[in-house]
C-alpha cells in the first residue's frame, strides 16, 4: 500500500490507523505517491468511481501510465 501521507509504501499494517489520522489532518503528498508507485514499476492504475479525475492527474504525473476507470458493473466485466 502506498500512502498519501508521505508518498511511499507501507508494509506494516499497524501504521495504518495513525496514517489515516494524518491523512485527514495534514496536507497529503498524492503526486509523490504516484511517482513512487511508478518508480517501483507500477505502470497500470485503476480508478474506482464515477468520472476520471484521478486518472487524468496520474497521466499528467506519469506520462506513460495506463489508466482504467471502473464506474459500473459493465466496467468490471470489461476488465477480464
């Protein structure tokens, strides 16, 4: 899991509660997280929910990113 709090990966689940509090109470580092995911070799991103705001921001941040959006049951079926 990559966190918006510091933009990097988290492997210890005991850190999650504190990170969630920090995510709600201080600025996040969303773009840093996206860049860290790309640096770790992640090239495909899946956005859940209506519209494609995050996909657009990901593609602006990581030019060769592949983004897909899932909004409906038909979108889920199309993933397979």
